[in-house]
C-alpha cells in the first residue's frame, strides 16, 4: 500500500530540515508522495520537487496560510498551487512582511522585560522570509536566555504571555479564493487544534475543498469526527504529520501515513477544474 504525508515544513518557514533532508526522511520511511506546506511561502518547493524527483517520490506543491473567520483563527493548506502565480506571490510577500514586523514587536516586548535579545539575531537564525515564534524561542535558547524552546514559549511567547503578539490574518473566504485562483485545492488544516467546527459550513459555501482529518495531534476519535464531517459536506480528506524537524522536539514525519487514494482524489479535483497548474509528478 502507498502512503503520503501532506503537511510538512522546512527551514523556509519554521522547520529545521532543508527540503533535501526532509525528502531523505520521507524516502527512508517509504512515502510515495510528499507535500511541502511552509507557512506563507512556496520558496522551498522547487528544491523539494527536485529532491523528490531524484528519490522517486511524487511531490505536491503547497503552502499554509493563517486566516480567520468571525474572529476564529484557522489555517488553510493550499495544494497544487502554481508557485509562479503572481497574485499568490504578492499576497505571500505581504504576509512575510507582517511576520517580520511581528518578530520585531515580540523582541521589543522582550526588551521591555529586560531580556536582551536583538531582532537581527532572530532573523539571522531564521534565515528565511517567513519567521515565526519558534525562531524567537530558538534565539532565546541560543543566547542563553532560556534553557529550551518550550521554556521560551511558556514564559514569554504563548498566547497571553508577556511577549505574545497577535498574528495578522487574512479572511478565510479570501484565503480559499486565493488558493483557487492559484490553481490549487483549499483544505482546512488540523481543525481539532483550532476548534473550528462551527465555521466549516460557511467555508464549504465559500468553496472549501477538503479537511485535514489525520494529524499528529488528532486522536483516533477526533479523526473519526472529521471523517464524518468530510462525508457530510462531500469534502476531500487529507492528512499529515505537520513535521517541523527538530524545532518542536522529535521529527514527526512518519507519524501520519495517509493512504495514497486520497492523493488521487486531490489530483482529480484539480484536473476537474482544468487547472493551469497541473499536479506535479502526475504527468
């Protein structure tokens, strides 16, 4: 039986693996298909596509967007988006700028607590256009200001902690539309973490294509609930480990193995729309 992991991050956002390292792990675990879903970025897709091609793994271009609907935060996964789509790249550039401003504000709040961290040290460590809280946590550890990233989150960076800064988000309905106009399929990520069940009908009306039922932090019971919701609304089913490398403990790749039939359904959805972005590896 063939399997896929459709939720993976590299150092082009807040993961620690390079696209090549991530592909190597996927190859050793025997995955048939992998999707790269870095936050607000498609930068790593070309390298991951090349690495997957060399390893004989089917690659799916993707990204993860932070959005909100009625003040509820959710994450949208865009699969098979065209990484050259100009509107997508323009919007992603805006989000990257907002992310960088958020880092500066978090560091300013830390400085206000007499924590001597510099924003430039966070950006240097992140070395990407989409920095996030994990980079601040790692910079605090590197500077000897916290013992572990978990301690950094607990003391300073979690919601309602002194250096937490709200994240600017796009409207979810606009996010679905952005993914569609880039030729992609829009999927709600890890709904069990965001507790977003009540907004699923509105997103379905806006064109949501699927829901991530299988996730490292979804229990069997939670996965079953979202499988029922997917069935009720005729949504595609996806799943992935949400692997961030070593930034959140041990690598998670391998913890979720999505049966390949779900990849075939994703591809059918893209092809039924006559997308300009033909699924990578499907030709």
